């Protein structure tokens, strides 16, 4: 007989039914309703993520829509992935703050500082980024009433040093430094003052100028023409930019490595918002790029 004696069920059909039964017995039970996500076998209660949102957004939390909440949940999961990766590599102890883990991973992966040749090449390709508009080096006196401002103006026009008068009569936060405001471009100044200030010659002072919050007197110390900062002046800023760009690339690679190693997933049905991120059950993680998956894990 083809079928099992006494049952009349063909062997192939019985084998399929048996396999399905085994599969059902091993199917993972759905997570509790208060679990928002998981990294490996570690479940993440929604309450933990909610605390993260509160710390990140503060008062703006109540107005956060699904897109913002999805981005924050992805960011939160990436921090958890990075923490687990750093712990497994022995870089930080379990229970460390995610920021410590990220910093430790970036330090481990950090290469040599940007070279002079790299800085020069960046400057050559982005020279216009270092163009500076016309600027003035400026001092000011700010008083609460016109009478005091006019007294300050008379003292300066009578030969007293502007900085000394500022220290004595100004209510500006920079009064202790003689009212010095730094190097300012037109875009740095209130529109009502721009034309007056940029018409002043070095050493010249303005008339008393009223504002909603008091009365001003300005003095231009130096006029600086529009120019492109030379490589020597821009070098430190370029080096910082290159370090940030490198850190961003390294961090992205580390996240990819962690995603390839640990199974991170979001349980969308347990969330009070429509999840739009990349860790959901309906948004399967695409295969990790070979360059990231094959990168050494540093252990």
C-alpha cells in the first residue's frame, strides 16, 4: 500500500504536514505589546525609547510626528547597536553610555590626522567656501537713556578714549572690554545700523542711534575688504572638516557592521505612530555592502 496502514494518507502528504507542524512548534512567539524593538535577543520596551525621546526633544516632544519619531527610533537603535559592538570588542564595559561606546569605536578606527597635502587639495577644490565679505572691527556703547548716550558722545568728541567711556557708561555685555564687538559683516548687523556703520572711517564714531532696547554709539576701528582667506588661515578649519567627514564615514561603516552582526528589528504593530524607518518588519534590512560586511571587526 502507498498510504500509512490504517490512515489512508499518502507518505508525501504526511511528510509535508509533519514539517509544517515542526515549523509551527519552533516559530518565535510574538513579543509583548509593550516591546518596541529588539537587538539580538535583547528586547527594548517602548518606555525606554520614550525616555530617550523626552531627553532628545524636551518640550517639542508633543508635536513630533511619525517621520520624526521614526528617525529617532532608528537613531536610538543605532546607538544600541554601536554600544553592543563596542562591548563585544572590549572597548567599553556593559552598561556604558552609548556616547562612550561611539567615541571608543571612532578612536579605535581613527587613522592619521589629515595631511598637509589633503588640506591643500581640499582648499583647492573648495576655495570659494573661504571667501569673506567686507567686514569692520567694531566697538559700541549702549545706554538705557538718550541723556547718558549724549554724555558719552560729548566725552568722546572732546578727546576721551572710546574704550574708557564704554567701560564707564555702557550697559553692553562687552563694556568691560571697551565695547569691542569683533569683526562683523553686513549680515551680522541689524539692518537699521548697517549703512551708518559701513559709512564710518577707521576711528570715526556714529551719532547717537536709538533702538527699542536703548541708545547706541558705534566706532569703527578697522575696515576689512572682501577677500578669500589664504590656505594658512583656513588650514585649521579644513582639518576639522576633514576629521568630521572621516568620522561620519567611519560611523556609517560601523553601523553597517553592527547591523550585519546583530539582528535589530522594530515591532511596528506595538508602536503608537506609523513607523517609516528601516528596521521594521515590513522594511527588511537590505544586504550589507561587501565593503562594510567584510571590514575587520577589530577584535
